[in-house]
């Protein structure tokens, strides 16, 4: 079926123009420099007047909770949520139950994705101290990378053996994504609070950022970068949360030329420790939300090339699991439906341009992970696209979000921008509040 998206302001590869995009089946077959006056020969005409057309968002960092934790989220429900947010591809983390630390479990997740994902999908392989033989057998055309937790995690996924860690970095053929928090520093901070609050088993959630501190993040990130430089491994630091860590990264803007890259997530860009007073544990995550100064430094780094990718670390929990303080409340927030509109709000606030948002959320993930024919509006590429409205002026309310866990820290927030329509492989996956359940995504492929 021939589809034309007409009269759109197309934002792609550092420029924008009002024109049209022609889709045949799954693929973009033409990009017109101006709108087409006669569209009568098209089977499907989408009038995008006053709307912006962007490449679909590629979120390299989500926790969709399947298998094993599907009481709070699953691939079907969270991929619906992704489509509603303009996210056309995701890469899921391995800390499920059981964790994705064998090739057999990895294949099981791909089978679930093929059956139920509304958008395109892939899955990270999780490193442990003892699964080196599985890691070296991975197909780099099939798997985006290896996730290593250099801080506490689910099950046996904390890689705390220095020999195993060095071997992992030395032998990995794939990109390594690292969660960097030094567990010894975190534990020492906990012990200090236990001395201060004698007899208490938990502490106010506002102290979470002092337990999972700047020092814990910086020490672990420094170690990972040193290992990568020593072994020549490709390293991607997940969810950078502090101003101090930014000193460790290059401001080279061409991601394809970087050995070491940095990701920031929406929670650390939208919230600070000042928000604990009214949101409490709803914004508790690991690494922790840091100070207002850290948040501002992260925002300012978006335009400088220091931060390469913006993701969500979408991590649903039931609201009852968020009860408690710094130790007992679950860490993580459901954010994927609001990542793109949040970044577009930062455009309106002057932190960066809409062209840079497209780089951070579409072009750079596609380039860094070497994704086959996605992340750009180009002829011959898959038609993963999103139409956004810059003047919608809407409020997030219950019933307007799709995550299975049933809440979001963005509740009651007002946005000017709104996702109007999301195309996945040329098909409408979401339109004005409705997710099209018959649409299914595809497994991402990588140019090794």
C-alpha cells in the first residue's frame, strides 16, 4: 500500500523542511522537498499540516519485566506504551526472572518479542562472573550488546570479580553497556546512616542520593573507562547521573568515531533531589536522582556532544512496591510514554534544538549500535516515524497512559507537545490515543 505523509515539517540529519514522505509497505521510497498538491493516486494520505515528522525514537534502555515479573509489566503492554510515546524500537535489559544470562533464555525473549511486541525490539545479554563461554558465542548481528552491572543487581548479575571483569572487557566482540555504581561505597554509606539512625531498618527516601552517591558513580564509571581503554573495548555508560562524571567523556560529536559513549535518561533530566518532597519514592531509581546542579549540568551537556544518547530506563513497579524509603522502596519509574515530549519541552526551554533531539534519540542510537536501516528518514530505510504536535497543550492524567503498572511520576504534568501518530515499519501503530493492537514490530538487526 502506498502511503504519503504530506505537508509535514520533516526533521532529519540536522535540518528541517516542509515536504512529504512516501511509504511503500515497510519502507520509505521517497522524500519530497515540498508538499504534493495532487495525492489522489495514494491509497493512504496522512495530512500532517502543522505537525513535525521525526524518525521514530530508539530507546536503548528499558526494563519490560518479561519473563518472571509480568504482574507489573510485560513486553505486550510496555511496547504499547512505547508506541504511544513515539518510540518505535527498544532494547530490553537482562535483569528479568530468570535473568537473560544464557543464549537459551535470550532466544526465549526474542520469541516473546515476535509474538507480542507492538514495536521493534531487541534484548541485551547479561554478563555474570561465570558465563564467559556464552558471551563469546553471541551473534553480533543479532544482539545489541552485553550488559554488565558494576553495582548491585538482580540474581547473580553483579560482576564483582576483577579477573572476570577484565576478561569480559578483553574478549567482548559486542558493545558493553555498563551500570556503574561502586558497591563498596554504597555499602559504606548505608552503614553510616545505620549508625545515625540506630535501630531503624530504613531511612527517608531523600537520602537515597547520599547512599547511591556521586562518589559511588564516579569511582565505578572511572574504573569501567580505564578497563575499556586498556582492552580497547567499545563501552557505553548507562544513565550518567552526575556533573562530575561528565568530565570523563569526550565532546566529539560524531558517535561513530567514539570508543566510549554516554547515555542519560529522562528521570535524571526531569527530576532532582528537590522533587523528593512531593514525589517521594516515585522518583527513586538507581543510580539515584541527584541535585539540581547535577540535573542542570546534564541538560547543558546534551547540546555539547558529551552526552550521546537519551533513553528512559523505563522500569515499572506496582505503586505498592514504591512504598518505603531509601532502602526498601523499589527503584525505577515508568517513563517511556513521555520521553520524546519531555525532550521537546527542553527544546522550548532553550537547552537544545529539535534537530539535536532527533540526533540523541534516533540517529545516535542507530549509529552507535549499528542498527540496520533505522533511525533516519532515508530512502530504502524502514518507515519508523512519529508525528508530533507542538501546540497540543495537554495534561497527563489517569487513563492517558498505557503502562501496566498504572502510574507514572509524570502524572498531572502539562505538556505542549504531543505524539499524534506513530508508524512502525510503515504501519500506524498508534494514533491519537489508540494503540493499533494488530501491528507487530520486528527484531532489530545490527551491522556487525
